[in-house]
C-alpha cells in the first residue's frame, strides 16, 4: 500500500506540474495571440485532461487511505 501511495503521489505531482506548464502558456498573452488557434485549443484540452487525471489520482489515493 505504501509503495502504491508513493507511486500515485509521484504521478499526481507530475500531472500537476504539467497542468501548471499548460496554464502558464495560456496565461502568456504572446502565446495566445501568436499561436495558431488549434494549438491554443490543444493546450486548453490538455488542461481539462490533466484536471480529470488529478481527480482520478486523488480518488485513488483516498481509496488507499481507507484501506489502511
């Protein structure tokens, strides 16, 4: 259980870091104004995907906590 918890926490940290990078791109006015629309939309989709992954990983961590 401890090894699985550590693995999930590591994965959660990585997904959060990736989400932060994508959010930083979208918060950069130059990127949004100069990048093609499909690239900007891809970044928005990535953020939504990261949010779903974060929710799933947090749920898995809660289930592990319940197990002991």
